[in-house]
């Protein structure tokens, strides 16, 4: 681990020696990467980034399964390195609404497998004797939570990385506990392994022909095959050196340290009481020795520009610890004093340290991970918290070396903002809004208010005229429903009985109009546009082999055919599911969901071989999509289309060029809502015209614009269609998801071996559709689940499959045509049987549910007669 | 007894100093502002004396409107009152500053028993203001003080000299300039800091006649820090030749 000489070349360069860089180095070494160089502009072990002054609290329970699992895995790693203290953590509620939220935390804890308890104020006081119980109504106790020492963990991981990379020890010896800290002393002082370059500032990245070539520093230039940006809040600055973008902004998180507190003097150790999160004031109190650290997210958002962050020389404490902005912290002080007067309101206890701590904020709060698709070999590993750092290092190391991580990282893929959400202005607008939501009660369907609209399709004004309720996906504005369809509530009053949601939470960001729109579509015809798809055309002489290699379904089909297919990683888990249409002998079109578009694009481009003649043309912003579906769809479309749209002339699952009124378009006959109809693709510039044409033609049939509520939920759930990011993800296979209808094709493709094995093997879990049997088993208000609830047997035990995966509701939505509230969940074989009665826990109560379908058979129109009519 | 402590708002140092483009001031955006450690000790001394003997502790500064931040630090250390002689931000020389302070002391309602100053300010370090105020008010002054007690209208003040300590007895009222080390200044408690933020600061205009006029700042210069760099010549026996080379050729001692 020599640090004196700056090398000329390295296999993999890691920029940044915070918790993220160190975790990456360790796990890359474990994955067999040998020639590693870690560069940081600051000294070791604390180079001055955010890792040096954090509260180091690791609170595992979140509403996101992946983030919870990543924190759990990280806690285990900190613990194994002897750098974890299991203090526990308590989130306290000051309001009734928060008590409900804590019940939802319990629900998530159960769903994701974290131990937790709901506490009364008196029980909180037993654990935290200095808390003012009059102020609180309940506590959510995460018994597995605790604190870590990320600087020490960093040192250990560096030493191990070097020892593994030089061959002095093996990962197995470390896992067996055979390698103590002393065994690592001085190993690998020779060449190779992990080289360290502290006090070395990266000044430029050299990119040539779309590939990363070298890293230029104030101590020389090092050529590199692969570079990872793990530079915390400086990451955007480094990315810019390569002409790409990592969308995050530095943000202030204020923190003070108060002491000495006499009460703590009687206890041993760095921490001896649970960390308290005072959720309703957006604050925490974290004992540390004889001090109490008081941190706040309550103050007004204070966002920085990265250029203004001082250098190490200019910073009195460190670059990420500017002086506290006093006035912003005033309310926080009052709230903390009120909650813990016994320890904090002691005149002897002074404020010994006070900072505007700087951390990274991505526009949606999730990390920014993965390959930066415009520069081969350049990776991002940013906007990561200490609580998840080691596991994210592990996952990204897996991703870099074997192509996919164990835990699905789609929601953290850096490419999710590709080419729409990377401007500083927009990132700041979102970060500003997000900041106020930290510790907030965020509804699963909650919509952003800031930075909108950023992407609008050609239909935007027309839809707005119908009083669209706008939801956003990957920046695209999409109507969720139309207030103009309110009249349909009367038309379908009988059908909707029992499906209205009396509870405010359940009906937030929702409207029964969605259900009425759905029924109207099933009876007549509806138009849905624009879904904000990612649309990628692939052309070139090698395109057939290439597309074949990417997809499970056979793609060497006749021109004009469409193929709905899973896209798999090597482990047989899902990377995506999408539709591929063959437009010509050497021309395919890939259509994928908007939210996954940026990540899918990165996946596809990264799999184009060096010598392969394949070009990607991104049509997402230049084509609009209008779906016309329902029993009357043919009549409407035929009346304005030059071509023959009959069943014979335009078969299901095929695509053709058509002319609709004045608009030259291209259409696929398929449907995600299970109806006869077409997805019509036209140039964005013609979209307005297209909408008018279809709307006029549909007038006689009372055509209605309907929203994504129908497209994405009600229609889909009735048809048992799976949604990427909900049902489909890296941890489940097509066999488990019931998507093996393609069988096993001849040609090779990504994940083929694992896919074949999965077909052969018995499923450890199978995706099922369930319905809620009773919405108010104990009387009172009927409740409607929203997704992510744990699924339990009749005894209240959460179902766990033989691979340790727990059953939870992957999607929830009402099926108006079947008159039931539907849920999807993967169930282990013993419970995956139609008619089985199970339970789900929702907001602290249990509800009986029945398994309706095992596998992908649609609940509505199981033979797909409608689509084929 | 009533004690007045005079302090000065200065940019926090301890890191590289960046000047504003016009080189008229220090770019303090990363630094924040503070007062000198001597002044913090002076406040601590004042507060302790008042705690022991009763009376009030007032902090005073001559400075820009934002200097109330430093006054509030004093209040948070449990001083009772604060006065800001508000300037437009221009630098005042030691004489002008001392005149303005002396005038303010004369005009004050309290009759101060003790005026405490830091031995020198953290930025200009003119070592003058306390002494000039004493001169103008005709009061006795002891400077560079590292121990201070008050008994029956007398201050007993100690100053470190090489090999010992000089002890002075001065009749109150008097001026004392204080040096770091006289005490361990307290960290403000949360409660004190909070009430300090809300307390009214007595803002006055300093006598314009004594204004900055006689004193003109041309520009600031930041000292270069290049020649202080340390170089690691090597480690273990391999380093010997290089060390000898340096000793012979660069340092020329061998
Ligand atoms: C007050 C506060 C409290 C916090 N508390 C918690 C907590 O309780 N729990 C938790 O999980 N998280 C907490 N965090 C967040 C946590 O600190 C960060 O998310 C985490 O440390 C980020 O780690 P990192 O490795 O990505 O970044 P950093 O630690 O910032 O590391 C990035 C490194 O990149 C280097 N670098 C940058 N530019 C260059 C360049 N040009 N050349 C070379 N090197 C460069 C920097 O010197 C730096 O060392 C807290 C943050 C703050 C501010």
C-alpha cells in the first residue's frame, strides 16, 4: 500500500477516500480486481469529506426494500470489522399523523425483515430516561440500529483491499475471521495491490473515443482502464471533467455537539443510549461520549454550489464543515431543549462544536450509481450515506466486475436522470423540495411540486384542457386521471360501490374517477397518451445478433412482428421487460417504460460490442405515443386511417406504418390494459394533430382521454401484467414471475443459463395475484392497501421462501371490472395455491386476503379475447 | 460591580486567507467571523467577576451592523447587556476606535468599575485601544494581564514575565487588557445561546468626529505560504544519501 510514488498506470482508479471509496476498494479487491489506485485530495484517514464529521447513525428501516437491505448488509459489515455499536434507534411521534406513520414503519420493518417494536411513551422513557414524555405519543424502536466508526472501517477496508489484491490473504480467510488487524500490518508494501495517493488532487479526466483513458492530478497523470467517481459532493465536478453529469448538489445539514453532560458520565463507551429521531421536528439527538450531538434537517434548505466549497487550505475546520448559520438553527435549538431538557438545558453543558455540515443531495434522495453511459469505463458511486456505504461498495463492485449486483439498484441508477434531470437549476429545485421532506411523511404516490413541468409531450395542452391531474415519471408529465371525466362516476355508481376509499391516506393522490375511466374504456373506447416511453431504434449490420443476445424472446422474427420480452442479467434476474418490434431487416425498435428508460439505455449501449455494427438512435423525445383502446377502438381508428385495420390485415402483436388523418405514423397492435387497440407513434410535431384527429373520430363513441391510473394500475392489475421495479427486479427470475412463455430459444442471450435452470427448477416463490377479502375485518372504516405490505399466514407469520426472500405486496390496485382490490406478491410454494387465505398487515391492522391466481393468468378476460378481437 | 468588555469582530483565521477581489477585505465566506481569544477570555473574566460580586457585564464593539453576532456570543457567555457602536464597515484606526469607545463610556448610564479589553485584536494587532481609552478617560491601565481578582474597589492583576510574575494593584475604576490563558472561556449553553439571539442590542452611532478619517487602508496582502512546505526525503536507511545531499548542498551545514 505504498503511497510515495504516484503510478503511471492503474487498472482501476477510485477517486475519493471517503466511506464510499474505501468500501469500493475493498469489494473490488474481493471481486478479484488487482491493480487498484485510490486518489484523494486530502490526507488519510480523514481527507475532509462528509465522512469525517457525520453522526454515523445507521438506521436500517425505510420504506424502500432495497435501501433497507443495503443498510442491513452494511451494518453487518461494520459489525464484522468491529466498528459497530448496537445502540438502537427510536423514532418518536409528536402527532397522531406521525403515529400512523410509525405504524407504517412497523409494516415496512416486517416486510423487509428488520426487528422493530412500537413503544408507548413510558417504554421510550425506560430506554431514554432524559426524554420529555409529555411531548411524545409513541416511539418506533429499531432494535438493530446503531452507530459506526466509518474512518476506522475505512482503514480496515484499505488494508484488507491491499492484502487481498496482493494475494497475502483471501476473502475467505477474512470471512472465516482468521485475519486480525495485526495480520494486515505492513502487508503488501510491495508493488500492485491497492496504491494510495492521498494529498493528490484530480484535475482532469482524459476521454478518447468515448472511453476513459487517464486521470490527471497535481502529482502526475495515471492511465486507467476504469475510473470510479466516489468523490461525494464533489462528484459533479469530477464528472464534468469527462463531459458527463452526476446530478447532485451540496446541501447543509446543521449539527451541534453539546457537553459535557453529567448524566452520561456514569456510562462507559462511545454510545450507551438509543439515538432518538424527533421526526416531527426533523431532528435527531445522538449521544456521543459525554456529549449529545443534535442534528437538524428542519432549517430552511441551504444549498451550495460545488465551486464555493472551500479547499482544504481555505477551510478552518474542513471543507465540508462551514460555520453554523445561527439564525437557521434557532428553532431547532428550542425543539431540542424542549424534548431533552434534563441533559441539554444544563448551563454547564456548552455547545462545543457547531457546523453547517455539507452532504450530497440527489434530486430524489436516492444514490447515483452505475456506469456513466457516454464514457465507457467511467462509473459513478455518489450521494451515498454512511449507513449504506459498505453494501453499496459491494454492489457496485459486483456490478463492475460481473455485470449485475445482488440487490436491485434500479432506483439508484445514475442514468435515471439521463438527459433530462441534470441541470443545476433543476437539481437544486428538487433538492430544495426534498430537503423539507427529510423525515417527512411521504405518501407512496406523492408527487413533486418543484421543477415542473420539465418534459411535456405533444398532447400536454389538450390533456390540460381536460383538467388532467398530472403525475410525473422520469420528468414526463402524464395525466393520472382527468377531472373532466367526473360525470362517469354517476354512470358507474353501482359498479363502484365498495371500491371508494373512505380513508384520507388511502385516497390521497387517487381518485375514483380512475375506476370510472377504466370501466368506460372496457365498455367503449379510451385514448391514453403519452406514456413517456423510452424509444430506442437499433440499426446496423450486426443488429439481429445483438438484439437476439439481449432478449429472452426470439427476435429474429419477420419484419412487422413485436416481441414482449424480459431482459435478464447473468443471474437470470430482471434488468427490464420491454417490447421489441422489428421494423426492417436491420432495424429494431425497443420500447420501454419511462422510468427505466435512462437505465435501459445504459444497459443496451454497454452491451454493444467493440467491433459490432450497431447504432442506437434515441427517439424518446422525438416520437409521441397515443394509445387507443377499447371495444370501439377499431371503428374509431379505421374511420380516419388510410390502411385496412381489420383483424386480418393488422393482426395482434404486429406493427405497421399507417396514416391517421394527416399524420404519418407507426402503430403496434398490443395493449397493457387488455383491450383491442393500438399504440400509435407519431413525430412529436404531429402529436397535436393526431390527438385532434382521434378525438374527433371518437366523438360518436364518446371516446375519453383516460389517465395512467388506468394504464399503470387498474387495467394492468386485472390483466396480471407485471411492472418493472415492482414485480420484476434482479432478485426474481422469469420462472418465478410467470414469464417463461418464450420457452428457451436456440440463440444465446444474457442470462440464458440461469434462465434455463430457473425453468427446470421448482420455484422458490411464484408471483400471485391476491384479492382483499375484507377491507374492515374489525368493523369501522374500510382500508385499501397501497403496496409494500408484508404478507403473512393465518398465524401472523410473514411468509419467507427458501432463499430467505420475504413475501410482500409488490403492487396494489383496484380492479374495477372484477370488483376487487388486487395485490400481487411472490409466495412460497406452500402458500402459492389458489383459494389460500392469507393476511396482510396494513397500518397496524391485519386484513384477510385470498390467492386468486398463481402465475400470470389474467383475472380479467383470461383468454385475451378482447385483445384478439 | 459593572464591567464593560470591549471586543472586535474579525474573520476567523486558522486557514488560508483569501482576499476579496479589490483586496480591501478578507473573503470570509468560508471562514465566518469571530473575536480574538484574548477577548473571549476578557468576557469570561467579566462574567466571573459579576457572578462573584454582582452587578452587570456589558459587551461593546465598534463595527459593522453584522458585528452584533460577536456581541451575541458575549451574551451567550452570559454577559448581561450589549452595545454596538455601528459603523458602515470601514476600518477604524486604533485612535479613532478608542475615542469612540471612551465617548460611549462617558455617555453610558452605568459607571463602569472595570473596562476589559483583549490584549490585542486578532487582525490588526495594534495593542493600543485599551491603553488609549484609559488615557482619554484618565484611568489607570494594566496590560497583558493573565490573572485578575477584585477586592474592595481594587483590582489585583498579574502579568507573566520571563522567570516570574508581576502583580499590580490598581484602584477601580481601571482599564485592564487581558491575555489568553487567564481563564478557560466557557462554551455557551444552548439555552444561553438562544436567549442571546433574542436579546436587544443597544445600537448607537459612534461620534462621527472621531470617525475613520485619519486612517486610510490602501490594500491587504496575504502572506505567501510557499516556503513553509515540508518535504519527506525518504524513509529508513535509503533516505541517508538524500539527507546528506540536502545538508551539503541546500542547507550547507556539512
Ligand atoms: C453533519 C452530518 C451528519 C451526518 N450523519 C450521518 C449519519 O448519521 N448517518 C449516515 O449514514 N450519514 C450521515 N451523513 C452523511 C454522510 O456523511 C455522507 O453521506 C457520506 O460520508 C458520504 O461519503 P462519500 O465517501 O461519498 O463522500 P466523502 O466522505 O465526502 O468523500 C469524498 C472524497 O472525495 C475527495 N475528493 C473530492 N474531489 C476530489 C478531487 N478533485 N481529487 C481528489 N479527491 C477528491 C474528497 O477529498 C473526499 O475525501 C452526515 C452528514 C453530515 C454533513
